[in-house]
C-alpha cells in the first residue's frame, strides 16, 4: 500500500515464519516517517436518515485529517431555522446566530484519523415544512492550528428532501399466478 508523497515506510514488507500457531508475541514494526509538513483537514456532510415532518433528522459531519500534523478545528453549519430546530444540548454545539451552529472539536485530529459528529434536528410541520421541500445545509471547516491549510476547499454542502411519514396500515394486495409490481 501507499501512504502518498507525504510519508515513507522503512520496511515495505516483512516475512516471518511462524513456528507455532499459538505464538502470541509476534511483533512487526514498521516506521512511518513524514517527508513534508502538511496541514490538510477535510470535511464531508451527509444525512443519517431521511427527514420526515415532526421527527428527528440526523445530519452527520465527518472530519478527516489527510495531513501529517495534529490539527484542531471547528465546523460552522448553516441551516434554515424556520424548517429545523436543533434538538441537542451537547456542549460541543454552540449557536453562532439563528441559522448557524458551531461544532467545536476539542481534541486534535491525528493524521489518518477521522471523527464523526451527529447533529440532531427536529423537522418542522406543515405549513412550514412540506413533503418534497429541500433542506439545505452548508458547512465550513476552519483549521485553528494552521491558517494556511494545504487544501483549503473544506466546504461541504448537502440537500435533504423531506419525505412523507410511513403509514404502517398502507397495504398492497397482489393476487394471481404471478406477482409483479406493474
């Protein structure tokens, strides 16, 4: 495997003869060394479940460290507060303004690691939110450790379409020699 241009590995392969299948103390050490200093945090946002009126909708943030250094950051998420209500009192979420929350990531993100954060919202009810409405989220990651991120395009956007609630009494009956959905 390759770690990219920013790292080298001292032993790219290792062969070991195992004399006993139950040998518990086999250790293979590989030293990974950085070749460049790179600050590169990346952000992805996506929906954890479909948004349904008057139910909890989870927005998921995934922050990854593609660089070589420990980095601290925060993520600002813009949303429409006329359609959504933040339902968490998690201390890592702070309100920036009526339509923006900040996710404070307190621990430095280690290279190769990623962290996921779930932001729960309650979806509004009609007439504020109708089936088919688009819920738009814009998120921006700010690297607090290093002002010049090597890949500064750390904005992420997603749109979730409101779906109707599922009626457990909605039943379809198929009859005949063959069952088709036509």
